[in-house]
């Protein structure tokens, strides 16, 4: 039995939930935006008095795919409710001499040591902000999209352990290496 899947998801005030059982689609709307999710066919989702409850039918308790999707479905719904109320954000810092990020309207322009600037466009619903110290903050209601766009920014120049340069998450620790030592 799934300990995570058994917990109900409480819906706070200001959040509306639309449940379509025939299409297996859940729409959550709140102050930060709207999110939709199509759940697995072996999972039952119901809306009971301000709580969303995920369950599996008794006949499929031994089905491994259904049990694995049970907790995942509940966690995705919880992330949606948290996203439309509070939102998610990731902070990145750019370390390198002359390396920076600039706001180009809907795109972010990265100058990270290449002979050309790198332009990235965030997906719909994801926003970014550039602070004075060069930190980039990626925010939005969808946890997956925020994390994926932050990872795309980081992939443009991953941090390297010898000089410590690169684009890294704000709380990431890069373990430094010594490098080669010549001589006797």
C-alpha cells in the first residue's frame, strides 16, 4: 500500500478544482495560474469536501503499475495545488569573469565564454528575473517546467571543478580539484 497515495490533498481557499472523470483530467486554478493533469487509467481520483483523494480499485491492488502510479498521481496533484497558490522558483548564479545574463524581452541572453551569446526562451507560464548581482531567478506555477528551464540554463555552461566557473544552482556546492602538479 502506498503511504503517500493514501493521504488526501487539501484544497485551500482561492483554489478551484475541476474534475473530469471521463477524460481522466484534473484542472487546478489559483492566483498563480492554471494547471492540468491527465492521470493514469488505473487510478481513481475524487473530490470530497475540499480534499482530493487518490485510490486504486481493490481488483488492481496486486498490479505493480497501478501501485507505482498511485503515489505519483497524488504527488503531482499536491505539486499542482502548491504551484497555483505559492509557486516554485529556482535561483542560479553565474560565476566567471565577464560572464552575465541579460533580459532580452521574452528571452534570456547568456554571455558565458563562448564566441556568441546564447538566447533561451522560457516555456509559457515560466518567468525569469535577473538580479543586480547576476543571479537568475526562474519562477512559475509548474514545478516540472521551472526545474527544466533552470536545468536548460545550467546546461549552457556546467560548473567545472578546477576553476569553479560555470552556471550553478544557488545552493550547489562544487568540490574543487587541485589540478596537475609538475616538477620533482
